[in-house]
C-alpha cells in the first residue's frame, strides 16, 4: 500500500534526524506535482540542512550520516492510464490523507525531541490547487470518463489558480478606490455568452484586468473591473496577430457591457463617431440638393438623431438663386441628387443670368446621386484623439 511505502520512506529519516539532532539546523518536508514521459506523480522530499558542528566531523563520519535518498515518488498515473482521469483525481485525494497524517506525526516527533531553535518547515497541502480542485470536481459527481473536457477544465483551473490570486492581490488598491466598477462576474459572462470560464480567466490574466476573487482554495467567482475588461476585449479584437475565434462573442459582450454598465461612455463614443462620420458625409453645408419632389434647395445643417438617422436642414432656393429665410428638416430618403458647393459657386461665378431653371439644366451632368453607407456605431473602437491634437 502507498501509505506503508510513504511511511517507510519518511519515518526512518525522521528517526535519523532525531538521533543526530545535534547536527541539524533546518528540516524541510515538501511535495511537488511532476510529469515525466506521460507518467504523473507527486514527489515527496525530505531535506535537512546541517550546522557547523556537522561540518567539523571527520570525513568518514560525515559520509555515514544523512545519505538516504531525499525523494519518494507517489504515482498518480502511468502513460498507459493517462485517460483514466477520475482515478488520477482520486489518487491525489488519497495522497492528501496519507501526507497529512504522516507529516503531522513527523512534526509532533520533532517538537517533542528537537531543540526549539531547529527550523521545521513542512509544506502544507491545504492550499494546494490540485487537491482542492480534485475534491471539487469529484464532489460534484462529474462523469469524468464520459466527459473528457472535464479533466481539461480541472488542469486549467489548477494552472490559473495561483496567477489569479496574484492578480487579485495586485488589484487590491484599485478595488479599494473603484469598487463600484467591479460590477460583472465571470460567472455572469459564462452564462450569458458562449465563453468558457477558462477563456474568460485567460483573458483577465493576459491583460492584467483588475479582479476581486471569491474563494480561496478554489476560485468560485471573479468580480471584474468592467471598464478595464472592455479595453482588454477591444485589444484582443483589434490585435491582427491574435486568433479571432472569440471575436463575435467579444463584440456582443462589449455591447452588453456598454449598454448595461457604461452608458455614459457609450454615448461619448457614439457621439464622437457620429461627428467623424458627418465630417466626411457626402452632403455638407452649402451643397445644393435636389429633392424627390424636384425642388432644388441648399443644405444648411447636417445632423444625426439618437437613432443614427441623418437629418438635413435646408434653405429654400429662390428663382433668382437667392437663399430664402424659410428652412425645413428632412431625412435622406427625401433627397435624390447632390451638387457640391464648389460646383455651385463655379456656376454662379461664370453665369451672368442667375435663374433657377438655368441652374437645373447645368446640374444635369454634374449632380451625383445620393449614395452612402448608413452610420453604424462601432463600440469596439476607442476614441482616436490623435488627429485632434
């Protein structure tokens, strides 16, 4: 049995340490998860550090002490049994119970027989993510042999555990100042969008998005800084070197975050994009417009409403081509053709007789049919102020 084998490894070393305690300065007992050629195991280590008294011993005496192998390998799975993931998790839990009992026994013996000045360092297993996630998955009674992705999730959870805790520690100051910004969780995103928890958490780690974690031994839920998350999502979408597998879901998530949690920021982005769009719109102030009712008018103001529809305020062009005082606002559906302002000024400069009928004839070969791509806000883009500067 593995418990007897591990005891056979550990107890003689404990006894030797006690028998020759006058030479001991520090004792370390620990373990580490390892994999070699497809075989996974937990390596238990027993290490002692000797003092100056030992160094003063004769060579032969030193060689006769503390020369037992310092490591013991507790097997989890072999290359042939790598796909029996449930068994491997059970082996991890089995190791915990054996290790905890033997380590506790060793510590009791050290405290009883050794000088208090000797440092005793025993690695705790209570915060070891492998064992905690194994217990979590098994307690949820998952059918691991039928769901191969379950073990993948287990391994990812284990690999992300420490880094997520480190990220949460780095985020403490931000959380204290901007607690109200941490208003969405990875669980909410996972349930509302086609994004796995592991993918969400990878994104947080990659972009160092500030987080607040619930759960210590295992990470149960993560509260996320919403504005920083939006920036991370945009960065991923706009990174041409990246893999755009999640782009559509990222875009949906960005829209959701702006609509629900960042309405003021959304309005600012849309207004800026509307302004930039209108700067390059086919109709500008002073352009001549021919409407569906064939009336010829002058564009005064081009604007956009909350529904992103374009409205044009125009002034009436009199028969003598003077601009009247009356104005009216119409949508683009009422406009057929556009004559650019510089062409109208060219006509006015070369024509002695200013008459509307002459202008209409002159426009025939110079007017352009109104054609444009409707404005659609893109919340994945940040406001570019470089041109303004």
